[in-house]
């Protein structure tokens, strides 16, 4: 990890701290339950409003239309265009 500082003494690192928020995500084909990572002090909506193409989800379970678990993933990225709705748990 690189640590740099400016002339005022402020430190900068490569680590971006994020808070974990349990969420349910409905995509065009599946329901995903997992943990969404957002910047501290921000809302889930703020995270969705940024320009990233994908939303990172950890400890994800992917469910089919019958609510059967079809896949478990420790890390998953969801294309934001595929999200129909999302809700914090």
C-alpha cells in the first residue's frame, strides 16, 4: 500500500474505506441477496448515482424466479443497467 502526503501534511493511501449494507437487488432475470459496499456517510442511492458501470456485491446469493438459490458467490459485480430495483435490508 502506497502512502503519500501533501505539503499541508494530509495523507493519501490506495485504500478506499467503505461501509457494508445488506441489500436485495432485483435484476432483469434474478434476485440477488448480498452486501453492497458504500462510502461512509453516503446513502445507497448516492452509490447508485455515481458513474461506475458495475455495483460490487459480496457474500452474494443468486435466486431464480422460484426463489431457489442457484449460485453463491463471495464476490459479484452487477451491471447497473440490469438493476430493476434495490432495497437495503
